[in-house]
C-alpha cells in the first residue's frame, strides 16, 4: 500500500508465550518430593504443565535447573530439549 508515496507494510504483532521451569513449594508429594512444572505465560495468564521429572527436595532445583544430583546434567539436557520443541 502506498501512503504519501511511501510503501507501507501492515503492523503485525506476534505475541509469543514464555516458558519457564518451576516447582510449587506448596505442592509437595506425600513422600516429600516435588514435581517439575512448565510455566506457560501468555497474554497475562499463567498455566502450569506437569512433566515427568521429580526432584527429591527444594535444594535440587535452582534458577530453572536441576542441581546437586548425580543425574542433573542428563535431566537438564532433557528439560532443555523439551522446552525447545
């Protein structure tokens, strides 16, 4: 479209969802472990998707990564692949 002799393009706003790994401190399993969840934030709403990974205590999860476990590197790789899909 031409406006005042200049070619213009329609403005397209693409709103992407933000994905983060999280745990709920209040949602403890009966044996004291915690499920890792994916927080999906889109259009000012957050919903949580429970995934299959479980940590033994809160100290094994820091800044969206599993730490202080013998299999932490493998779990973090799988979690990154899950978020990148």
